[in-house]
C-alpha cells in the first residue's frame, strides 16, 4: 500500500488513506515541495515510488523500461 506524503507546509490529507485522484494538482498557492521530496511512502513509512499514474509517483523508469523493447508486452493485474 502506498500512502501520500504531503510536503511541509501543505495541508494534511483528509484521511490517512487519501490518494490524489487522477489529474489532481496541488493548489498553486501552496509552497513548492523541497527538491527530491518523496510524495509516497509504504506502510513502514519508507519512501516509495508510488502508484503508477498518481501525482508525484516515480513513473519514468517504469515507462522507459516498457518502451525499451517493443517486443515486450506488459501485463498488470
């Protein structure tokens, strides 16, 4: 399970299990996140790459791998 980790000075999420909906963007009046901020943690509180497609998730590496060889077929259950 991935948990959203808001940066300092952002409002707390409405619940501990809240996830930004698809297309969500932070309020432009909120301060920028610190450089390299991890927006997602796992159940143990350790930094996580986050769910695919979610705000602040690290998707680039997974997408690059998928496009590196057009013969590869990705399946996700």
